[in-house]
C-alpha cells in the first residue's frame, strides 16, 4: 500500500514546525498561546525529534501549567487560549499534553495533567466526559469528542475501567442517534441520558453533524471511531468495534465534502483504525478507501513550506499542521497493518 507519501508529508510538516521556530526563545516571546504548542509535543515525538518534543513540553510546563491545568499566559480569567474552541472544550488541550507527556515518559507533566482531567471532567454516573468541569449540583453536558478523547487518555494511562465507561457512553450516544433522524448525529447529552437536540443556531456546528449538509465538523464523529477501534483491540469486545462501524457508516452517508475538508482528518484516522481491526475483506477495502481519500486530500493541502493552512492565522496554521502531521503518520501506520 502506498503510504510513504503520508509519512513524507508528515515529516515535512514537522520540519516546518521546527523551522518556524517553536523551539526558539524569540518565537516564543511573540507567540505565547498554548495553542501554538500543545499538539507539537506528539507531532515531534512521532517524527523521532525527542529533544525538540521535550523542549516544547518544558516550555508548556514552565509557562502554562498550574495545578495540572494548562492556561496561556496573559489571557483573561476563565480563558485558556485565544482559540475559542479550546475554551469551550477545556480538557481537549490538556488531553493532548497528558498523552504526549506520557509517551515521552515525562511523568512530571503527565500525571498532574492526568489527575486534573479525570478529577474535573469525568462524569461518574454516565461515564463520559463533560464539556465543563463536572458539577454535583448544576446540570452537566456530556459530549462525544470529549468522551472519546478522555477515553483515549484513560487507555494511555492504563485506566481501562474508565476507558470502558467512555466506550459504553459512546455506544449509548450511537444507539440514541440511530433511533432518531438518520441524517443527524447529535453530539451532546444531559445528565438524564437525553440527547441535546435544541440549541441556538450559532451553536449548531458543535452540537450536531448533519449528513445532508457540507463541511461539517466531522472530527467530532471521527475521534470516537478511532477510540472505539482501539478499545476493541484492548478488550476484544466486538460491541465497541460494531459501534465504531455504525459511526463510520454515518460518515459514509455524509455529504461528499467529508472527503475534501481539512476537518475530516480524524475520520481518516478512524477509518484506518477500523480497516486494521476488521477481517471482512469487503469492509476492510471500504474503510481503506475512506482513509486514503481523506489522507490524499490532506496531502494535497500542504504548502511548499510544509504547513497545511497557510491561508489562515498563523496560530491555526501551526496548530493544524501539527495535528495533521500526527494523523497522516497514524493513518499510514494503521493502513500498513490493514
């Protein structure tokens, strides 16, 4: 399978991050937001740049870390980053940092980060991850992407019991969505296990994925596919793999833009993970096609310098360059196993 081009593009992206200056003091003086850095730890590590990965993690620890949380210096109280998505999904950056630190065996960062996430964002009754810190007295909202992300954190740190609970929550999300509108996957649930289907129009993009509309935020449903495939690998419980396939089936019913949108990267990763997890030849080939179509499009977006979103703000560009470099490498790894 021709996966070398994905590895080449991934390496080019990592080289771009280093050349841009994420390890240099002069760059950091002007670029203080944690969004410039938190995905780069894993990106650099997977590319074999351990010295640089440790350097970036040291910078995050020294400038952003407090009591296991990570907040950009100088931001307003209650904010994490100038990127509003990381304020809404507070634990997302934390999870990237925790897993990157764990893979580096940087336990000085990994375990404080892990304790903060699991104490603040794990819903003890539903088993998923809350958008905001869990409250015993106020209503909570459990969300799909956060649940998959926290579940992956739990597996990385060896807490399979909590990872299983996240998997069961994603199975519940999928079951409830299948019982409703087949062209909509709702992403949020309340304390009473009821899908949140009523929300302001301006919040629609982060509350539901619409199969009939183009350019949805497909990563919301992509991450659960990958996590559930990995949870199946860890447990042998086929219900998790079946759930991942149900979600990918929804993705394959989505508008064709799912194959030509940079925010489909996690769907490509999830499809590659499923391709490696199934034995049925027809399914395997179908999932390989999904992964390669998305990965090929991602490669086509890469600029000469190696970045992926040169048309956007530099913070978003470097953030997505680091992330896409990770998924292209992971897609190549999974497809080589498929």
